[in-house]
């Protein structure tokens, strides 16, 4: 089974793709059947992915030498593209995580989307997404990865705008697509550079060639530029500042989508891509610093927005942005291990919290404002307590998953600072402060939603088993999923690392420090939003620091800034171009088209239908060619090019 | 370039050859005009009726069948001459050849080409 | 002299199939002749299977008169596939418009046999034999709708013009024989590689360009094709546009890239100019057409232009590109013409205006038409894009102007292809009744569509096959 799985890893993405085709062409009229097909495919895919992961993790050889098999996709002299599968611990981990979360979320969706008229379509999109994402994860070639990267973007677009009757959903879908496209364009440029310079986009090939970039005749400056261009893609996809604006709006999609795509899997594709191409970034310290700073800045920036938001999914969205920044920070300081570890734990607790939020919304009929909730834990114990576990995990309370990964990031950042990198301590400070804020805003949300007084106008009820089962599984993982990466027995670090494995001694001081931060954040939230039943103090604080509060509440007016830019600059220049287009370009094009048409008409009359004419033309042509070849060929050849002459 | 003179010569001779005959006959033929000269030539017999009449297309199918079996003889003759040398294999091949021709005849028969309606 | 009949397995079985179809037609009463189409179809499938199994067969018969190699096998497979698709897609059309004539099927089999002989021909005699067998069969097929004046007109036009081109080809052969003293293509190659280019040889070469240019309908030898394409029964048009054209390219490649390799610099510009003219005239004149079959005829002239581009450099890459493009062209063209046939079955019209709202009446047909036209226009990710990419990448160094011209002309072609698409998808149908197509036509359409998409997305297997075939071409 394991050997079969290892050699047939391509089946993992293929099964959901097959489900997509089956649903679209066959089972669409029967929603229940479509859902069953989708889940069956996804679950088989998960089983296979687990075998792959087992095979990879029990064989230490894969750590240094990934299993690669590929297929010539497109080949001609001087340019070939292979598509294939690359299995190493990193991709095996992702394969396992993505297929598991996708399976759980599809199960959850059977309850959440129950009775939706577009039920089959929803499952077909989910299957297509899972297929693309799993394909992306095992890609052995950057071009292949880019195509699937675009495909997950397309699925994201389709799913954000799933409720097509909602204007806001349509707008959000467009915003997400366009914003990420901006990033993808930069990335495409970077990939083109890589292909031109190094002659391949195979990850393995690039990893061999990039360190010897001088032999390919390029300078460090150009390589830095290329690396930054490639990084623009992840900035868009993983919602890093300044292209983060689409991610909170993407919460217009159905909640399972938010959990699957915009928390656990697709948005981490950017992080994953940076991780995969770390051989490039580790060559260029400049680019790595850019990543670290953008990551750290995004982390704190999004956290400061999250503390004042009111909608439950919006808070989670900003928290996602912030945590993605954390992962980028880890990769920027050069630790694949820490970045991927946080990606792993984050997937569980964030998917858990999104699904919990979905359960709450389901119960309260889409009432989203946390201030209008309260005391829900009594009526919804499973949702509530699993959510609390998620809260403990993200805040960084041991032994929950988030603690270990966050601690790891703090450790590597501190090491980075100690190695004498300028501003390294600033990164460490930003990361620590973000940890404090995270604990605070998360628990603010939890206290407001699940604790305190019940609101009489709400009639909550616990969700069906199909929805609570995934919550329980994810809660279990959020609780214990981090134990494979504890400083005492760091199995994780042995499996997934770039360069030399990390052999840090457990840093008890730092651990204590990070727990203290978490406790302080939770304590502050407890004081403001639980003890103080009227929330007087919270309101006073908001009054007192009103400019700051407003700045945060309006997300630093970034959206407004972009709007202003679009209206004033883009629209104005567009007007100029429009005039030019109408009066100059169109005339030229129309003229050309007219001329083409006219020449077509003219040539047509040449075609009389009389066979005598045809024969005449035939022989005339024969004669002309012979005469030209007899008298004029050398000069003609000279003017037309050709290899001789 | 001078090589092409040959081709040009070829062309000229071809033209002369074709045009020359016409021209010579035009120059030397006796010019006597009479009614019989303008009549349609039909195997030496006097023609009857106008020549622009419709006639049955079945003439053509008949003619085609005739030509096919007429031409067949051309192939049969050399084979018959060296029958000894070609031996059994030659016999078989000739049977295949005739079989195909017979198929054609069969087809024409079946399509009613041999019936005069 | 030892004569290895096993090398002729496919041709002999094809011959027997043709005769069997014919005899069966004579024996069976006319009521039950419908089954003959199916018989011919299964027979062709069997021969196709045999050909695929014989892929690795190599050999030369009669001192180079007949060559069996992968290159020939490739084109044989191509012709057989075309014949199968054409017959399968048009079973209903044939029953309704051509009557249940068994001659139709046996003639198609013999035309295909002619194509197979062309693909394997190693000297002028066998080549000429193949060309004539194919051409005469096609004359019969073109004029098959004997009640229809247009079909008869097309038949007579094709007969006269084909006779003309055959004469020119023969004249060309004789001139080359006069110049080199041999009729075997490979010996011609030796002669041209050693000696200077004599004027006789060049004159013969021009004759061959003209004669085969007629077969592939390259400008300025293309004048017959729109009239014939329009008048011929639609399945025959498809077969003519694909099979005849593809094997004529096979012959062109053998004659020029192998036989006349020594005088490459005498013909590369000539072929490039013909390619350019075909692209220009074909694409421009297609624009004002109102009849879908005429439009496809002009588009097919333009396609011939693209294919000629692959000849210009006389390189393995060019041969491979021509082979690849020919194969994907099978699917796009057969798909488009099958749609034309099934639509004609219902609405009795080939006017583009009558295709209004086709998407509502026959969604599959409209989708296939869309895919096929876009593939011909070379829009990625469809097969046509990859094919054009291969073709034009061979001339990037040396004939860049040809690449630019090809790009511009492809853009122009998008205009008239999309005009058809617009009519099908935007306009409202005059009569909204759905068009029933029959399952055989449906399956054919799906095959062509899937193949066109698949070859566009994953071109490598076919590309590798074409590559190995192109290499066999040079291993002599």
C-alpha cells in the first residue's frame, strides 16, 4: 500500500479532479449523490495521502533526496517542460494536512450547505479546489505550480462569489481575483527570468543551479530582483501587506470556504512557495530581509486591526493575515522548519475556529456582530468548548499546538537577531508584541461570543453532528498537533528543514516569556470583556484613544486609499487613454480591418468559378516561378533571408 | 545561367514543333471551298440529320466497357507470350487481374449499364 | 529476388477490405445494404489496429520502390483514422443524402489505400500510382450526389484540374529522371547531393511544386478547392481536406526534404513564398464568405500555408512539426465538417447565417465547432496553438518575416472564425427546435473535441511519436 501510494501520489489530486468531472457532467441534478461522490473521492485521496506521508516519514532517505518522477509535458529543441511529482517531508506534510482538512470541511459542508439550491455546484468547486491545491503541493516544476496556483485562485474566486445574488460577494470575488492577479503577474515575471537564465523551472534543477548563479552570468542584484519578483506572488496569495486587502473581504463566501481556502490551505500556498524556493532566497540576503520585514509588519499590522473589529469572521480573517505574516517572518529569517510548523498547527486551529464561527452563524441565522452575541457556550457546548481550545492554541498556551510553533518562531527570530543582523531585535519585538495582541483580540472575541450574558433575542441551538464532528477532530489536533515539534523531542525539525537541521537547546526563558505574553493578553481580555459586564472600561478606552481606535477600526484606511488612488489616478489616466483609444487606435484598427475586408472582397472577385481561368492561373504561376528561378533567384534569396546566400 | 539556354531551346523547339505543323499545312494546303468540305466527317458515310442532337449517355457506358476489355488484351498478350517463363505465379496474378475486371463488369451489369432502355 | 509480402500487410488487407466491401455490396440485396457502412467501418478499425501493431516494421521493397518505415506508418495511421472518423460521423448523412450506395464505402477504402501507397512510396512510379488511385477515387466521391448540380460541377472541375496536375507531376518526374537518371527518390537524393543543380532538375522541381501544390491547395494552385469543397458531399469534403492534403504533404516531404535535399537552396524561398501567399490569400478571402464550407475551404488553404512553413528548413524539427500539425488538423477539420453535415441534415443549408442560435438547438455541435475553429485559429490551450508553435519555431532563425506574417494572418483568421462563433452563440435561432444528431455523430464529435483539447494540453506523447517517425525518415 505504501509503495503503491508513493509511486501513485499523482492519484491524490486526480481523485478530486475526477469527482469534479463526475459531478459536473453526471450527478449534478442529484445533490446528495454529488456530495457523496465528492466526499468519497476526497476521503480516498486522504487515505492515499496518509500512506504517502507514512512512506515518506518512515524513510529517512527522502529528507535529503526527494522522490521525483516526472513526465515530459512539452518538449522541443532547447526548451522542455516536465510535469511531475516531488515528494519530500515538506510536500508529504502538506499533502496530508490539505487532504485531511479538505475531507473534514466537506463533511462539515453537508450540514452547513444543507438545502442550498446550488449544493452540487458547491461540492464540484470544492473538489476542483482540492484537486488544484493537492496538485500544487506535489508539483515538481514551478510552471506546473504556477498553473495550479492560478487554478486555486480561480476556485477561490468562484467560491467567494458563490452567493451570486449578493452584490458584496460578487464585489469581493472580483477584488480577490484582481488583487492576487497583481501578485501573480510579478511572480510570472520572476519565473520567466528564472527560465531564461537557468533554462529550467524544475525545483530540483533550480536548487542545483541557483547557488552557482555567477556561472550563468548574472549579478547578485539581478538575482535579488528576481527573488523579489517571485515573492510578489506570495504577497498577493498569502495576503501580505500591502496586498492583504482582499482576504478579509473574501469572508463573503460560505464559511466552509473561508475555513478551507482562506485559512488553512490556499492562503498558505504563498508561504509554501517561499518555502519551496528557499534555495533562491537564502542566496540573496536582501530578499530574505524583505520577506522577514514584510512578514513581521503584516503580523502586527493585521493584529492591530483585529482588536477593534466587530464581525466574527472578519476578526478571524485579520488574525489569519497576521499569522501568515508570522510564517513569512520565520521563512525570512531562514527557518523552513519553523515556518512550516506554524503553517501546520495554524491550519488546524484556524480551520477549527472558522468552522466554529460558521456553526455560530448557522445557529444565529447569519448574525455576525460579536457584540450581539453572548453566553452561547451554554446552548452550544461543543462549538463553544472546541472554540476555546482553538483560542488557547492560537494564543500560545502550552501544551496546545500554537504554543510550540509560535515559540519556535520566536526562537529562530531571536537567533537571527543574535547573529548580528541589523534590526533583528526589531523583528523579535514585533513578533512578541503580535503574540500579546493575538491573545488579546482572540479572547476578546471568545468572551464576547461565548461567555457573559445570554441575549434574549438569540435562540441558538447546537449544530448537527455533520458539523460538530469535524470540530471535534480539529480540536483534538489543535490540542496535540504541536507535540511533534517540542524542543525536547523535535521530530518535526528533523524531518523538515532547510540546510542544517536546527539543534537548539530548549530555551526555557523564552518559553516562559511567550507564555507570559499569552496570559497577559488573555488576562487583559478577561478584565475588559468578561469581568466588566457593562464593558465600561473598554468603551472608555475607545473614547480616550478615539483617533487610534478609528484608525484601527477602519483598517488604517487602506481600502479608502486604494479607492482614492483608483478614482483619482487610474480613472483619470484611463480617461486619457480612452480618448486616445477612441480617436487614434480605433481609427487605425478600423482602417486596418476595413482594408483587410476590402482586400478579401477584391481577391474574391478574382475567383470566377470558370475552370478555364483556374487552369490559366495554374500555368501562369508555373511559368512565373520557372522564370523567376531561372533569372532572379540569387537576388531574391538575398532579400528574403534564408540560411544560405 | 547558360545552362538555362537548353531549357529555353526546349521551349522554343516545342513551340515550333506545334505551331510549325499548323503553319505548314496552312501554307501548303489547297484552297478549294465546297459544300461537302464543310460537312461533318463520319467514317466516310454521308451524315444524316443535324449533329447537335441529344443522344443517350448509355453510349458512354458501353464505350467505357468496350475500352476496358479492349485494353485488357494489351496486358494479356505479353503474358500469353511468356506464359512458360512466368509459370503458376503468373497465372494466379493474371486471374486476380481478370477477377478485378470481372468485378467491374458485374457491377456494370448490376447497375443496368448493359440494358438498352 | 525475395519479395517480403509481410511488409505489405496493411496495404494488402486494405485491398481485400475494399474488394470485400464491393463484392458484399453486389451480393447483398439493396434493402439490407445499410450494414455495409458498419462492415467497412469495422474493417478499417481492424486495419488501423494492424497498422498500429506494425509500427516498428522497417523495410524496403524492390530496390527502394516501396519504403516501410515509421514515417509512412504515421501517415497511414493518420489516413485510416480520418477515414474511420469520416465514415462514423456521417453514417446518417450518407443514408439520407447519398442513398445506401455501397460504392461510397468501397471507394473511400480505395482512396485510403491510395493514400497509404503515397505514404510509403519510394519512387516516382509507386508515388504516381498512389496519387492516381487516391485522386480517381476522390473524383467519384466528389460527384457522388448525382442528383445535385453543384456536386456534379464540383466533380467535373476536380476531374479536369486533377488531370492537369497529374500531367504536370508526371512531366516533373520525367524531367527529374532526365536530369538524374533515376526514379528512386533516395537515388535522386544521392544524385542531387553530389552534382550541381541542373536546369532540367529545377524545372522538374517546379513542376512537382505545382502539381503537389494543387493537391495541398496551396496558392496559386488552389483555385479548385473552394468550388470542390462546396459542391462535394460534406463528409467527402472533410476527407479530401484532411486525408488528401496530409498525404500530399507526406509526398512533398519525401520528394523535397529527402529527394531534392541537395538543391535545398533552390526551393526553400519558393516554398516560403508559397506558404506566405497561401496564408495571405486563404485568410483574406475567407473573410467575406457566407457559406460555411467555402469558409472552411479558404481556411484550409491557409492551413496549407502554415504546413508549408514546416517544409522550408528541411530539418527534422520541420518534419516533426508538419506531422504533428497534420494529425491535430485531422480532428479539428473532421469535427468542423461533421458539424456542418449534421446541421445540413436538419436545416438543409450551409449558409453561416442559418447557424444562428446553434448553441440552443445543438449545444454539442456548437461547442465542437467552437473548439475546432479556435484550434484552427491557434488559440491556446487547444491543439492548433501547439502545432503552430512547432511549425513556426522551425523558421524563427532565418525566415523571421514568415513568423510575423503567420502571426498577423492567424490574428486575421480569428476574425472570421469568431464571426461564425458569434452567429452560433449570440443570435437567436429562427427555429428553436433542437437538432437531433444521432449517437454515431455525437461520439465522433466528442472524440474530435476531446482530442483537440487533449493534444493542446498534453502534446508530448504525439510529439514524441512524430519525432521518432521524423527520425526514421532520415535513417537511410
